[in-house]
């Protein structure tokens, strides 16, 4: 049987203490276990799968055993698992790679089943957003990361989870992707390298629309209320949101 399926998922925010985090993790595990491994070529996790992730050389956040078990089962069955850092799970250094996953940088262009894809989380791409881009630089600064790593994991994880609980998402605030007004939309349409599909997350708002320069932009929503993902069968990319 040929491996003609590719899956895309984003913004699960595992660990976020909002609504029902236990049920959200169960839904995500069910999604992973429901992927037909014998027909699937790859799974792309487009960032913010975890609401907060910080790893030390010998310490990673506790829990998520069923999530990692399901991911390992997919990889053991021959499915390639790729991931992007989101703005919440920035600090992934080597643990995911040690399990067999592959880290990608946005915007990432690749060919899947004869179609060109441009993939990423979607944060910080485009003009403006100077405050956010400065904060992102701070989070990626190696000196500041080493200083943060000097904290005991108990305090580091406590601070990280406290920051997470203060986010817009944790407060239940919603956002609607504004189409051509969005910096991401304008940025992608300005790229010289073109794609048939542009697949991103981050905005917690489902959107589908054609870019003026060609190609279809598709945004995944978050997992707060219900599951959602996209699947490409070699011909068409379909948005799936079970009721």
C-alpha cells in the first residue's frame, strides 16, 4: 500500500490550564493513534503543540507520556514526524530530535505528492510587529537562555507556566484572521519562491483563501474547543474538524 497521506496539525497547547486540558490531550492522542500509519508519509506539527516547553540537558517537562508514545509508534511504523517551534514551545533544543523527529525552520518549502508546500507556525513573519519581534529575539538569545537555564527547573517551569497562563489564549480571547490585511498574508504573497499551498497555524482562527500571486493559504485553528487538522492525499488538501 502506498503512503499517499500527509497530516498537518497546530496549536494544541498541551498543558494549558484552560477549559479541559486533560480532555484536550486525550483528543490529541486519539488523533495521533487514528493516523493510518501504513498509508501516511509524514506528520507536520506546525508549532505550539505544547503551551510551554523548556528543556535542560538532562531535564524535560514531566507528563505527556501517551503523546510521546503515540508519536514514537508512528515513527516506528515509518511515518516521518516534523515539527516547527511555535511562540509557546520555543525552547526545544535536542530532545525531540533524540526521539527521531526533525525540526524545520519557517518558512519551509517542500514538495509533497507533486505539489509545492510552504509551511511554518506563522508568528513574526511580515512587516511591523516590532515589539513581538523584539520579544522573540529575547527568547532566542543564547546568553539569556543560558541564564534562564541556571534556574532550578522547579522555578523555571513555574515561571514559564505562569507566563503561559497570562497569555491571550488562556484568557479566552478570540481572534479572526483578517485575510489580505494580515502581515503574514502580505509576506507570503511577496515571496519569490511560490507554492501551491501555504499552511500555517498561530492565529487560532481557521482561514482559507487564494493569494493574489498564486497558491492557497490555509490556516489551522486551535484545539481549545475541538480537534482539527489538515490532510493531503496527493491531490487535494482538506481541512478536517470533527464535531
